[in-house]
């Protein structure tokens, strides 16, 4: 396994921590935002797929948002890994796991 310079490793981990904070903040806002604004949404009389909007967002919207966030997290983290040279296929080749002896 090749060594990574400290500067690069520090920038990599700062980027990863920032992404974690952003995704957790979005998850928090979606989870509690629906609860905070449920009455306002209910009073607006909005419906989504035949259900009151506040109920749909609490029952389905938050879960769908979390699933989308999981996929976005995976795709963005793969790009960050490649940007900083921490690519799985490259690491296998470097460590000897990617080819036969």
C-alpha cells in the first residue's frame, strides 16, 4: 500500500467530515422539518398522491429522502476518493491484490 502525504490526507478527511456534516444536517432538517411544519402544511390543504401532504412527507417523503441521500453519499464519496487518489481498484493493484502472481 502506498503512503499518502499528510497534507493530502488532511484535506481528504476534512472533505469527508464536511460531507458527513452536510448529509446529517439535511437528514435532520427533513426529519424534524416535517414535524415542525406539519400543521402549516395540513392547513394549506395540499395533497400528494391522494394523501394529505403532511402525512405523506412524514410517512414516505422522509424515507425517500434518506434513500436518495444514501445513493448521493456513495456517489460523491467515490468521486472524492478518486480525486485524492484513494481508489479501490488502484489500491488493489498497488497492494498486489489486483493481479495474479
